[in-house]
C-alpha cells in the first residue's frame, strides 16, 4: 500500500497522482491515508481532524475507480479520528499507537482499537523505538508480538513492523 500524509492537499487528487506515478507497480495493492496528517493545521492538538463519513466514502470510491481490487486503509491511534459509520469491504483501519510500558499495555490498547471497529478489518503498526525497552528483550519481537495480537484480536488482518527499527530485529525462525 502507498500511504498519503495529505496535510491540506485534496486526498482524492493525491490518490490519483500516486496511482499515476506508482500504480502500475505489481507490489501496489492499495492506498492509505495517515489521519494524523489529515488537515493537521486545522486541528487544535495537531493530531489531524477526524475523517468524516462523506470523505471516507469519496476516497474509497476514488480508490475503487483506480482498480477494483485496491484496498484503502485509514490510520491513526484514536478510533475517534476514523469515519464514524462508513464501512466498505476493502476499507480497513490501522492503528499506529505506541509508547507502551510492556506487551500487555500494547495488547490492551490494540484490543480497544479492534473492538471499536467490530468485525471490520483492522491492522497494527508496532516496533516503535520508544517501545524498544520491552520488545528489545524478546527473542523474535515481530513474531512474538504479532502472534499475541492475532490471538487477542480476532478481526486483525494486517501486521506491520515499522521501518524505524527493522534493522534491529530478527524476522524469521
């Protein structure tokens, strides 16, 4: 997936531009919007403004016209920044929450995210540097954390280890 951090840019136009430049590459399966950077200057706490249903619908329609199998993810750490009711089979919700005391703290937070979307598809980014004091003690952090998330949160489909620490961990057996 190709991710936008749109600021004040028109998201629909930005999706079309991304597709025009990168959409023919075989590894592109969808697009995403990091809601932390959606109209950030208009938000009081600089965490972006919540995505309204009509915008999410418009973006999903735009992605669907680019390719009938493309997905769209919307990302934030607060469920309140996601569209309140709009849902689509190829729309999923990604949490990038971080700064946990331990694995249990991560699982509690991620579980709240998963419950906020019922049966809808959710995903998680993890492995942030500020969480390294606890995950750094694990033998295979991506695997151990990923398995714990999947056991606890049944609507999880997507798990991503962040690039900031990818060179610091072992990913395989």
